[in-house]
C-alpha cells in the first residue's frame, strides 16, 4: 500500500525557517518524481515544487523560488522541503505527493500544517 | 502561468441526478509529446485530494464508472452520471502540461 506521511509542520514567526519531511513507503521511491502541493486554509490547491528521481532536476512556483528548497534522500525513502524566509502567505497545509506518469500526481499524503504568524 | 477556470464554483445536486463541471485553460494543454495532461481530483471534507481522472479521460483504479472526463485543447468537462452522497466534496482540475502546474479554483458539490 502506498503511504506518504508528512511531518515537521508547526507555528513559525515571519522570517523564520522550517523543514518538512515526507516518509514514503509501499512503492519504489527512487523511481518516481515527487511533488509538494499546498492549500491555504479554506482555499484551493497550489503546486509548490517538483523533483526528479535523482534529485538533480527541480522546478518551483515563482512565489517560493529562492526561499523554499525541495530535496530527497532515496536511501531513506524521504522527501524534504526546506522553508526559509517564511511569510504569512506561506501559511497552508503542505501535501507531499507522488508524481505518477508525466504531468500528474497520483497519490497524496495527509498533509502537515504550517502557520506563519507572530 | 496557465490559468485554469472552473465553473460553476458551487453545484447543488439532488441525489441520483447528473452533475457537470467545466474547466477551461488559458492556453492549449496539448503537450508536444501528443498527450494532454489534464487531471481531475476529488477532495472530500477533511481529507487530502484523490485523483479521479488523468490525461483528460482515463479513470483511476477504484473510481466508480459514474465519473467521466472529456474534452480537448483548452476545454474540459467532468461528469458524474448519478450523484451519490459520497460524492460530496470539492473537485479540482489541474494541468500538468506547462510549468508551473496549475489548479482550478475548485467546484464544491453538495446535495440539494
């Protein structure tokens, strides 16, 4: 059974940092692209970043470029999102998602809430 | 960025009745590889999204056949042939053809 379990969310002050983790199981992690997608409270979905199987190809939405960094450790079956210089508008539930074939995500974790507030 | 526009944003439907959600993109979603990367997701209250449809019309395993996707270019539709109580939630279209991937605003389906 495919499982994606996010952790690391919490309350952080504006300008602060946080590192999210996603533990993957039930599939061969190293063979899949992976994504982070976020959802502000009561709002829609926003794709944040993608990373390829080897971790050497990454894509970001413009609003997070230079502040959020996606990475992975295939030996640990884990995906990460390093979040720096956080802003109030980064407040959201962050979902880890498996990117299936091209142009899609086919499985989502339950999400972890990040709240940026003083 | 490609803008995805869904309509309606709210859809009250009686049980057993059909429902239809439109999704239009600001540019064609046909990829140079010949595929059209248009997906539909369902998000039930309090849950994470679940993919229903990929590449316009391919239904995911376990998705009831009352759900169907159609369309081409920049105009797409998700149809539910007969709405059931478990279909309550928000439905999102998402394009994976152009970077950055983008989602529609969501359509809230509720029982009338």
